[in-house]
C-alpha cells in the first residue's frame, strides 16, 4: 500500500517477473540470443531514473531477497502477478517459468498470483500441461506470446482454431484473464507481430474472458485503442508505458496516458511494473504525483485520486478477485474494471 | 553535375551530399529520417568515390524486416548521389546483421535474404505505415489551425493550398503523393488515407481524433527508440537531432 497526502492506494503489480538470464542458464550455441535478449531488457531499464539502474550482472539474475525488497518492502506492492516467459530455446531452465515463479509464491503466501501460459502449437500435450499448471499453481490468468517462433512456425494468432480450443479450455478450467503480449517483439518476424486484430476476434467470441493487452500494443498504440474501444472485455496493460515513458519522455507519457484515458478509459487500465526491468517504487510514487504538465493537454480526460487508485490496483484487484481494504477503496462513485464503462467513442468522438 | 558525368573522380561530391541522401531514408514505422534518429553511426566518402555507411539500431532485436528496409533504402539513396561510384552500407550489432548486409549487398529482396524464414509482406507493411504518416501529418497541420479557432466546417472546406506553407504541410503532401492520394494545392486538406476521398464535416471529429492518436503513437515510439539508442551507445549519430517537441516544452 502507498499513502500520499492522506490518500491510500492499494497496489497490484499485474505484470512482473522473476527471471534467470545468467550465463550459467544460456543454452550452448544460443549464447548470442540469450545475451542479446537480456541486454535488450537492460537497455529498457535505462529509461528509468539513473539511481534505479542495475549492473548487467545483477540484472541477469536477481535474488529472491532482492525481489521481495524491491517489490514489497520498498515498492509498495500489495499483490504481484507473475507473468511467465519461457524462452527455453535460449535459456536451459527457461527464462521465467511458471514453476520458478510458483516456488517463490509458495514461500510467501498471499503475496503473489501465479499465472501460467500456453501455446496452441503444443496440441493436446499443451492442453494437459495447462490443466496441470492450473491445478498445481491455482492459476486464473495466462500470459501469451503470439509472436514467438517455434519449429519453423512464425507465430500464431488468437483467431487460429487451435487457439480457440485453448481459450475454451481456459474457460473450463476457471481461467479469467488472458494477458496477451502485444509489444516489443520476442523473436524475428516477417509477419506483422504487432497486429492486434486477433484479440478483437477472440474478445468478441469469449465475452467471459478478460483480455489484457500488455504494453498496450506498442509500437501500435493506435491500432490497440481503435480495437479496445469496441470491446468491453479488453484492457490496457500499462507495463512499459509508465516504466518506459514517465521518466524518460514525460511529455509523450502525458500524451499516451491522455489517449488511453480517452479511448480505453480509466476502468480498463492496469499498472504493471515489468519488474525486474523497472522497480515499482519510483513508478508508484511518480504516478501518484503525476498530472498533465500543461494546458496543452486540456482536451484529454482529467485524472484524480480515484483514477490513480483504479489504475494502480483496484482494476486488477477486480480482475483477480483480490480483497481490497476498506480505506483503499474509491472515495467517489464508480466501479473498478467496469466493462460497461468502456468509452465507446466510435460515435461522436471529440478532439 | 549529373549522374555519370564523371567516372574516374568525384569532383564536387561532398560528404554532406551523402548525408543529405541519408536524410531521405526513413524508419518506415516512425516516419523520421535515420539520420535524425541517430541510426547513422558513421558515414565516409573516400577519394575513389566509395561511400561507406554504418547503421545502428536501438536494440539487438529490432524487427529485422524494418531493419532490412532501412539498409536497402540507404544503399539506394547513397548510390544515387552523383559522383558516388560505389556504396557499402553495413548494419552493426544486430542479430540478423549478416543476413541483412549480405542480402542488401547482393541486391536480393528481404524474402531471399531470409530463405525459408520470411515472407514477402514488406511492401504492404510499408504502405500501411505511410497511411499512418498521412494521419500523423494531418494532426501536425491541423492542430495549429484548431488552436486558432478554426471550426470543423472550415477545416472540411479547406484545400491543401489554403494552409500556411510549412514544412509539415509539405511533408504531408509528400506522403500523400507517395500513396497516390490527391496532393496538389487544389486537393482537400482532409482526405481518407486509404481512399483519398474528402472527409466530411460529420466524420471529421473522429478523423482528427485518429490523426492525433496516430501522431502520438509515432512520436512516442521515436522517443522510446532515442532513449534506448542513447543507453546502448551513448554517442551521437551523424545528423542526429533530439525530439524537439519533448525538449522544448518539458525540459
């Protein structure tokens, strides 16, 4: 929980990691990719305040103690959602697997939500693994990478019939939240990896699932916004938005936030630190202090304490069924994560 | 001087002409020159007329298709400079550098350079980006007019030649021409970026909202790329410029 000026904020970090990218975990013959990947992540950290930068060695593998301190002790986070990223082609034990996350979660009850993942190209074996992960770790969310290459396949889309099988399975298993990585890519692509139209289809056909588009479709925020405005169950995952822009490019941050608030709405935006890329502390503090820097932004929706409460925690708490203490709830009217509050601006948009 | 006028020497050809040629090469997605983005790490012109260009990108994993386009476009632009007799354009520090550099040097297409790994969808992607550049450019031209108090009805009736002759207007005109959209002074200021049809008063608020959002996205991406490049190299590229919009009003 974070408190400022007498206001209390319940913080759900809905997108974070516990990875091992140390050289000991690099797959022989794939070292250049394993190294290139983590260096690329490290460069993103460079967009945060200098005093929060880590050495590359620390960044490759941080400890359990580091994570608990950075996220919970110093970072104000009440509940953190692990989003796995396997990358087993490059990292022998995986980069950041459900098991690695789950083991840490079991040591700290109540602190974490352990999401799992699936890939429709894994067929029936993958469906079994998904069911086993849900049973073992109690997952109610998944993280998906549609752009990932695999055995000659150049990625997949949520529209694929095989993906629909998995989405149906998710519903059967009680999974509620589908986090889709639509952002900086994970592997070479010729196809348009940033295309978000597949989320549009799946969100229409699976209205009981929530689709959280992580990194808001960067570098295609506009495509994401057009799509999200038409789908009540599509949410904007702010990982990278706050970490990547708020410090390094404050004016662009204001504009991107303004656009998201306009097209998607404050009920449908969720904070994610993307830890260990960025520590949550400065992001939470900075976001609570944030407002548009000048009159130039007067066209955009206003932000107030309740806007920030929703984005920092209440929306994600609703999606994950997390109990929020009384003192951190909304002071005014409104329902976090309300689907019907989506700003359907297709009619009568104003500028 | 004209192309091919002199073959044995390069009198009059200067490095600045080669750099000017590189100014015409754009990151297809951000719609900004590779020079101003800081992607040109080195550019030289030897006495024998050989231009050598080194390109760099913000990350090791930047999309290889766009990287390919930039290297190929840089080659075409530099080799077309009168007096340049040969060009070497090399992408550095990228996971696909070898395939891209080899493909461009051999004048092979992207699909040929990534045999079995890539499909030829680049032209379509590039066209999509230019349409977005048209929308972003529309916001750049219209925002000052809206600030002056022009009404939607007025904007819908304006012709391209009616608005002040700024660099932004000419950039918008150039992108429209590239797509075969109406681009003369008589053409409507506001056209649909796909059909070229005029945008009517009723559709105008949404068109302008889309234009603004598209511009925000393009410029924000440029901002991220600059930040990543700065962190990765810490040195200025040839012809690099900061994103002035950000610098002027916040810092």
